[in-house]
């Protein structure tokens, strides 16, 4: 589609590097291109090549009013469906239609006005009204004096290519919409799941709090020191589980459990509950999370170990320090509880004297595939708990 008209003497040969053709400005030679009945290969060889090619080509004359078509080959007639007498002398805008991009037309008009090349895809219409995508390449042809004599335009039906591109684009947009819809659905489902799990954790926490209250009331009625101590130990285990569910209820992640924050809360609560303000707590934490299913047994194990340290490491009002380390090692997730108390006379293994607490620790260790060792800390005792890495995930690796 060629629009606009170049003014003689405005464009110079060096401005845009126009193509020149010796003798093109000679009227007699150029008129050969309009002698369509002439034999191919005779007369002007340029005209013969244009006539013989299967690519649609036209030539317009910007020196005439409205830049009319002065030559059209048979390939263009076949592509557009128009007869030669319907095309000659007309501007190419007759190929435009209702969905032709006005911005593309404006670019062509500007290229003609500025006497420069342009390559652009344009939606055009055939005589029968059907549309096709036209890959237009337009170039000015000037004489040695710099006067634009003609515009040469090659055109190619690229409907299949453009349709394939548009189909790909539509499929991409459909896919993106579908992904966005599914993502929205998943987020809503996750939000609903999170709310449900939080509600369950909240109710479990409340129930455990109720059980703790009942245990407290029952303990007050017991006069036997051993039985009272057993009830008190059971109360601490229930409270440890309550702390787990409180942290789960407060967390935004319903699938992971933060061991470090739990250890801080547990130790602080146990020391405060013991009434021992002479025991200092020290924490050495690297953020580690475990699957929620692992939280209760880890909580009970830590409760037993910290309670045992508070009960046996600092007798007779002995002051001291209790350190808790939680960190991911190369192959294991490690918990280390160290006190500077009275220590052990000899190393004690889990397989030694089997109190209820130690039997519970053994059971929890088997459940978690964990290993536990007691060592002298000189002074005090250090307890190492190691769990396989698949049990715990460092927040840095997520």
C-alpha cells in the first residue's frame, strides 16, 4: 500500500542511499514495463524480470497526483483478485479494509513522504473481501540527480506465518490466563487449608491447656512426693506439646515447624516455671525447620532433656548456665544441650538405668531415627542429639 507523493528536488541521492538504475528515467525505456504483451526477455530486462517473477510487484509514480500504480505484474493480480484495468492509475489504498492497522498505514505514508525504504506486515483485503497478511517491502528509485522517479514494492502473502504467530500468541495468552487462574485457585485452597490447620492447632492447644489445668488440680491433691513428681513431669510434657501447637497456630507455614524458636520458648518457659532465676540461658541457633509431623516427638525429646538438666545439674540452689545449640551439620540436624552443673561421675548411656524419661527418649529417638550421646562438659554435661538431614531442612537451603 503506497500513499503520499514525493516532491521533485526535495530528496538528495546521499540522504538514504536510494537504488538507482541507469536509463530508468528515460520514458521510452520505462514504457516497456507497461507493454505487458511484449515477450518475456525482450526489451527492458528489468521489466522482463518483474513480469516473470512469482512474487507480487507493483511500481508507482510519486510525480503524479496521489502516487498512482503505473505497473503491476500478474502475480499481484492473482494475489489481489483484481483485474489490471481495475488497478492501473489507482493508489494502493484500495487494498485497505476495516481491520487494517491505521498505525501501519501511517508508517507507510511517512516512508513515502521521506523517500525511504520500509518493510512491514499489513492486513490487506482482496477483491472478494477476504483478508490476507501482506509482507510489503517498499523502496524508492531515484535518478542520478536525486529525483525519486518511482516506488518499487514487492509483496508476499504471509497469512499462514502471521496466523501461526497469532495462534501461538493466543495459546500463550490462554496458557498464562489458565496458569493465573490455577494459581489463584491454589492460593485460595492453601489459604483455606492454612485456616483449617490453624483452627485445629488452636483447638488442640486449648484442649492441652485444659488437660494441664486438670493435672495441676490433681497434683495439688497428691501427698506422696514420688507421685507428685511424676504428675509434675507429666504436666511439663503436656505443656511442651501445647507450646508446639501454639507456635503452629501462630505460624504462616502449616507444613514446616521452626525448631529454633520452639527451643527458645520451651527453655524459657521451663526455667521460669522452675522458679530458678539463678540459671542463665544461652542460645546458639541457626534457623532450622522440620516437617510438622516431626514437631511433637522433637518437642517431647527436648522437653525431657532440658527438664532433666534443670532437675539434676543444679542441686541445692547451685547457680549455673544452660546452653542450647540448634544447627544443621553436613549430614545431620544437631541439637546440643550443655550445662555447667555438677556433671556425671561416669558417662551415662541411654541403655543404662531406664527411668520413664529415658524410655521415652529412646522411643522418640527410634521414631526420629536419631542418635543421642551424653558426654562430660568439664564441668557439667553435654547431650548431643543428631537427626538425619531428611528429617530437618535448613531455612538457607529452602
